[in-house]
C-alpha cells in the first residue's frame, strides 16, 4: 500500500513554510524583498531551514499514525525526540540561527495529531482526502491529548533553573505560554480565529497573496507574540497590536495595501521589532488551508 496521503500532507506542511516566508511585503519579517528587523537571517536562510525540516514532516505523521494504540503521552515523547532531531538539522544548515524552532514544535504536534486522527478514523493512506473544517477542529482536539502534560512538565521549577530559553523567560515574567500553550489548548488562535477569518476572506475572491497579508495583519492585532515582547517589551507589543488593527480597519487592497505594508515594515525595522509569533501562526493556518483546499 502506498502512503500517498502522508506525502500530500507532508508537502502541504513544507508549502506552508515556503508561503509564509515568500509573502511580501511583511512588516518587520523576512520576506522576498528584505530581511525585516533581522540582521542575522535572509530569505535564503528560511528556504534552507524549511528544506532541512521537510524530511521530518513525514516522520511526525507516521509516528502519530503508528502509535495510535499507545497513550497520547507516549506518542508525544516520540514526537518530541524526532522534533529535537529536526531542530538539530535546522541549526546545522542555518549555522545556529533560530528560524523555525517554534513552528517546528507546532508542526510536530499538529502533524502527529493528524496521523493519529487518520488512524483513529481508518482513513486510507493510498488515496487523496480533502479535509473539512470539522476535520481540522478534530485534529486540533487531538493535540490537546498529546500535549496534556506539557505545561506542567516543561514550565515547572523554572525559578531555580540556571539557563532559561526565551520562551521560559516570557512565562516567568509575563505568564505567556507561547506555542506550548497553543498546542495544549488545541490551537485556538488557528481554529477559532485565523481559519474563520481566512474562509470569510477567500469567499470574497480577492487575490490570494492579498488575503494572506490581511490574515497576517489580523493575527498581529491579538496574538501574544513572544518575539515582539522579547525585543520590545509589553508596551511595544501593545502598540503593534493597535497599529495593525488600524491598518486592517482601512481595508486596503492592491497597491495601497502593499505600500502600507512596506511603510509599516520600515517603521518596525526602525524599532527593531518582528512579529515572529504571528508569522508562525500564519504558517500553521496556511497548512490547514491547504488541507481544506481553501487556497
């Protein structure tokens, strides 16, 4: 039996990362036009990083599928170990630059949950399958099972830990749980907000890249963006949320939207701010959009 469906989903995951970095112009973020507020990475860095992670996407799916009879916690530990290997591969090609660490964790969980859901529902892997919005919701509910213990496991005893990651520091300082919190809650940002927004916008039949730029702006209006907070603090993050909301409210299109996004890119670059958390959630939303054939 072939595993055509595993291949298709793996390709959609890679495609989501490539679409995210290719979307342009993005404020403060690396894209086709410039490096945004980043002085250590380029468009090519992200391409190399995405390609280094691609072989692991099939592994995440397969682990989820093959461990369906094991506890969610055991399946998660296998996903985590494979995710660590993927992260090492990424750092090798990027020479230590963190391009996709957070979204790699999220993809490991989502793809693992997808594989588990496919096995639970006895969906054939040797044919095409179009996912419905209900399927997307069900998959994200599986992520809550896989990640039921992650917050308690990863974020305990941080006060006595000598070397904290950015994410751990954000949790200690502000209570922000980041990708771990999203995964353990079933990716509510994607399922309850971003995907409904995207479905509505796609019904308007606007240019796809324009819709994706608006989706990024929408995410920037509310996402607890650890990258922004790490670089500029809570006040900078709150300011970006308000500015993104003002831009979105103008409902710009075509050249006007591109010009506004380019101008805002210059502003965020001058502040050394990058909404990397929103960019990651954009990529995850695009993955489900590809599976549902929205885009």
